[in-house]
């Protein structure tokens, strides 16, 4: 009786382990060159949204809010540049950071001549952006 | 001699079924062990050599192991409930008189059964992890399976070959049986103790899953933080079970041990706290990796430490290394645990060191006063507390190894070290969320901290003026007030800001705010729970106690209460004998309540327990323990205690569970705001190209 039960158990398990249909074999997805960068972008957008809300709440001073947002937009630019280089798109021109332009750092004339201006809210950017970080207006082909 | 002994057919059938039971149970465990080895090897080889069949077969083995261990567990529980006293485990942990639910609880009442429970829970978790990820994470899943099954192999090795729950009692070569068992330890015959071990195990074992995912992603150099998203809820649920297990144990200790102590820094209590500390650090630190891509090395170290401390905690309870009320009987399995821990630690250290170039980031801390720094300080403080507890727990072993003398480390050491660390952590709980990323300006600091700090200082000064001269207590109350105000302000300011946009009034806006960001505001609720619990802990600085011999009709006073022993009685039932006292409580000569503490003596084990009587109020608990009769048998020995604010610990526990539950609920995704008006812009002008940004939900 015990022997029969044991044999039955072994047979059931062996069948489960060894008889696997072709459709049930795991498919390993190819490694995406940009999936982790898209995740990074999502996280940065969340951080921008959080910073906006914390400013509205009065938790962040205006200076801290501008600095935080500028830093995040710089990060976003870097990630976009990495995505562009990973997908073989035209590399984005190297421009002074938005943070430098916001704080009036030297080279502002260079910044001003290369500035991209949002048609909706007037925000200025020195790096190519697809969407305005202030109001979300699409900046087609990275320009107004 | 002589004569034939004709056995009745149903006796023969019963013996046969019992015989099948222990043999099938043992076979199931041994087979599970072999399959666990197979699953580990097949998964690794299948991934390495790109053989999908082996990977799939390894995953199928996970389900088979679950089925086998479920069979073994079912057989053991059946033996316990039916009272098959041929099994030595049943004879040691059950008896005929025990109610059925205690017979089931005997599954985890002893060494062998609790190890089977550990293995079964791990098998359940592994099966769920494999099933829910059958179509994703395909690159790392083989290594996840290998790590989980490697751990399963270890535990099935123990219960299959070293400490089997299906060993039979034998005299020579003949299987024998005892007429009745020893029964469950009377201390364990309490509702909280029925569920405390399985809930704690759900926590201990659960950390294996995020650990497996973390190490698997490290081995495969998987870019991104997908494994964190996948395991976030696992980690939170596991942490919740661990917290619940620890708090249930504390609540049980408060009610059962007779002296109102909810935490004694017992080595086994400490062993459950250690992975909770590192797990808490991991839960916070992992947010930095998600949001900023930082602290990857920290997170690998923390989750590995958490898993290893879970194994260590399991080992500590069973090795006889330290003395504890919790400890199982000493056995040889300590050496096996040491071997497993040595291999696991070696593997983890090698993988992390080898993976350092992959884990390192270029991001640096810009300022001490920043959100990043507060996460770092949080990790450092929690690690410091973990080290202090570990040091104190192992010091007797270390001192014996070096000096030959076992020097015990008691509560005063732990309290001296942990109280200041705990207060710093409490402060950080309030301050951390208010710092900005990278650097915080003086204006933001003033805006967020000035009034709460002033209010907290006022509270401290008032308390001192009212006679609270205990320094740590005054500081603790001040910090609790500070953090509570900050958390409430977070909800109120957030509700006002959202209400301005949506037109809602404050309360509905606060609810909507929480629904839109369950992680953050659920987390604030958990922080508030910690504050509430700290209020409860601080009350212990003002405890009162007295022990007296009181005859029937005798009175005594403690705090603002007058107590009179109205009646003393004795009795017995099939399970135990009892001494029972009735004590009337008066305040300002007005009758308040009758309290009835009891002392029990369990006949089968010879052990006595206290059934204390507690009068719970928000301000304090009045706690009576009937310690026994005096030498002359005429007076009751009554231990009376006043524990100020202790009920807030249990209130805080419930708030913690609620807050964690809120964290687990997916956030409501507000599409226009989360996509930064992208979607709404395209809705206005369909000719505009809209890049498909992922929906941003801070809840997942």
C-alpha cells in the first residue's frame, strides 16, 4: 500500500516535470536598451509632479522649488539624451543647463540665442524638449 | 504465553492508516528535498545554457514541492488532531484533553513541526512568486527560483533527515505509543499564541522573496528598478506580518507573563526585531533607488542582511546558543544552520563585491540638509540599533568563547543604547519628509520646522514644570508632539492645496489626497502610529508596582486606587487546577470594578501560569497578578501595577496596520495631472503629436 502510494506520487511528479508543452516554455524577452531609461523618465516626472504639489502646499520655498525643478529637468534632459543615443537618434546639442539659465549664470547671451520658448506659457529652455515642463504644451521637434 | 490475540478489524485498519501516514509524510518531505535540489540546478543550468525546458521544469518543481509539503503538513495536523501518540512529536506536543484548535496549533509548538511550517510557508511563497511572474522577469526568474529552492532544500534536509516530525516512538525495533501526550506548553495555550508563531513566520519567510529578486537581478545585471516595483508589495506585506508578529508577542507577554512587561530584550525577541529593523531600513532606502537611482549598494546589503537575519533568528531559537523562554529544546541542527549561514553570507558578499561597478551610481550627496541625507541618516541609525541589539544578544556567547564565562546582558544595557537611538529616529521620522531633494534652504527649514519646534519646546517646559523630571520622558513627549504636528500639517496643507484645485472642503480633500498618493500618506499614517506607540513606551518611565500578602477582606492602595480582596477560591477542570481571587477596586471611595486574577497549574506538564486581570483606560492600566497563596495559606500574594499610557502601544499597533494597508492600495491615477497636461493638450488639438508617456502613478 505504502509502496503503491509512493510510486503513484513519483509518477505524478515526474509527469508534471517532464511533460511540458511547447507553448508553456518561457520566452525570454530581449533586453531593451531603453526600458530602464523610460522607467527613469517616469520617476523624474513623478518627482516633478511631487515638487509642484509641495510648492503649492507651501512646503518648499520658491528658491527650493525652482532649484529642485531645474535639477529635475536637467536630469530629464540627460535621460532623453541617453535614450536618443541608445536608439540612434540625432544627438541633442550640448547646451548650458536650464539651472544655469534660471540663476542667470554667465553665458546668458549664448543661452538667450539658443532658447526654445513655449508658445503657451513663455517658459524658456536651452535644451531640446518635446514638451514644456511648466504647462505640458508639446514643443514639436524640440522647438516652439 | 500462548493464546492467540485476535485484533479487531477496525484496529488493524487504523494501525495501517497510521503507518501509511508517517511513511507517506516522511517520503513527501524527502521527495520535496530532492526536487528542491533539482529545481535549483535545473533553473541555473537552464538559464546559463539557454535551455527553456529546464527552466520550465524547475518552475514546475516549485509547484510539486508545494503539493508535497502541503501533504506532509496535512498528515502531521491530522496526526495531532486524531492523537496518534505513536509519533514522538505528537506525544511531546499534544494530549487528549486539549481543545482542537490548540491541537492544530501544536503543529508549530515544537521544533520539528515549526520547521515544517517554515518550509511549507516558503513553498507557498515560492509557488505564488513563480505563478505571478510566469510571463515577466523571464531573465531573472530562473535565479529567483534557484535561490528560493536552495533555501527550501536546506529546510527539507533538516526535517527530512535530522529532525523529522514523523519519527515514531520505538522500543528496540517495535513501534510503540504512549496512552496520552504531554500537551502544548501551557504558556502557549492562549489565543495570541495560536497565531503569533505563524504570523511571525509569514514575516520571517516572506523576506526570502525580495531577497531572491534582488540577488537575481544583481547576478543578471538587470538594468532598471523593475524588481523593486515587483517586490514592493511583497516587502510591505512581509514587513506587516513581521510587525504584527512582534506586536502580538509583546501583547501576549504583557497579558501572560504576569509582570506587565511587553518587551524583555529576550534573545529570541531580539532575533525577531533584528530583521524588522533592517527590513524597515530597506523599505525606506528602496524609495531612494526608485526616485533617484541612488543607494543601490545599500539596498542590496539591507535586503541581504534582512534575509540572513531571518535565518539567524530561526537558528537562535533552536541552537541552544542563548537561554530564552522562547527557545526550543537544544538539538544538533545548530551546526546545519551555521553551515547554511556561512555559505549564504559568502555568496552574498562575493556577489555584491563583484557587482559593485554595476551598482555604483555617479550621484552624490550635495548637502547634509537634504532628503537624500535624511534617508542616509535613517539607514545609519537603524543599522546602529541593529548592531547594538545583535551585540547585546550575542555578548554572552562571545564572552564565553573568549573568557570562558558567560556574561549576560540584560535590559538596562539595551535600554541605555536603544532609547537615544529611538529618539533620534523619532525625530528623523518628522523631519525627513520635509527636506527638499539635494539641498534645503534656510527659508524652507524655518517655514516647516519653526512653529512645530517652538510648540514642542513649550510642551517640554510645561511637562517639566508639572513635575516630569525624567529627562528622556520629557524629551520623548516633546519629540512626539513635534512629529505629530508635522504629520498633521502634511495632511492639512495637502488637503488645502488640493481643495483649492478641486473645490472640495478640507476633509474630503484630505481623503482624496490620500487616495491619489497612498504610498506617501499611508506612510505618514504609519509614522503617526510610531508616534502613538512612543507615547505608550514613554509612559513606562512612570510605572508603579507593589507586592503584598492580603487576606480576604484586606485592603491596600496603589496610585489613586483602593483595592479590597473580597473572595479567594480554588477549583479544577480536566486541564488544570486554579486559585481565583476577586478584588474590588474603588476610586475616592466609589466602587469602580471587580478584578479577578487567577493562577493555574496544568497537571500534565506541572507548569503554572498567571491569568492576570487588567483594567484598561487611555490614561493608564491597573494590572493585578495573583502570584499564589502565602506560606500559611491564609493570604493571597497580589502583585499590583500601574502602567501609564500603555494602551497607546496597542492603539498605535492598529494604526500601523491600517497605514500599511493604505500603502498597499493602488493609488488613484489622475491622468491629466500625472501626464503633465500632455493628454489634455492633445485632446484640445488632435493634430498635435503626443509622445506616449507612461501614466505616472506614485502609488505603484
